[in-house]
C-alpha cells in the first residue's frame, strides 16, 4: 500500500514538473500531449494556481505548480512512511 501511495504522489509531481518544463521551454500549446499535461497539471494544482502574484508569468507558473508538486511529494511520502510503520 505504501508503494502505491508513493507512486501516485510521484506521478502527480512528475506531471506538475513536466508542465513547468513545457511552459519554460515554450512548448506548442496546440500539441495534444502539451494540452493533456497542462490540463492535468491545472487540475492537480487548482488550489495553488495563481496563488502568487509575481509580475513575470514564468515565476507564477514555477511557484504555483512547484508548490503543489512539493506538497504532493511531502504528503505522499510522509503518508507512505506512516503506512510502512503499521
């Protein structure tokens, strides 16, 4: 069970990190893969999307989506550690 929790948390963080990378590299938003990753990342980071009000758009994306990725990793790995102790 702990392994499944870690895998889910890691996949969520990977999607968020992938969207940050695609945004910074100015990926073609008309591409289906880019659209899918952006949509998934927006759903995962709905609570932290536009949380910060930096002037630069790239800083808002990195901080907003990056924060969500860090939170998912911390919660997922922390929960997995608790499950392993049971």
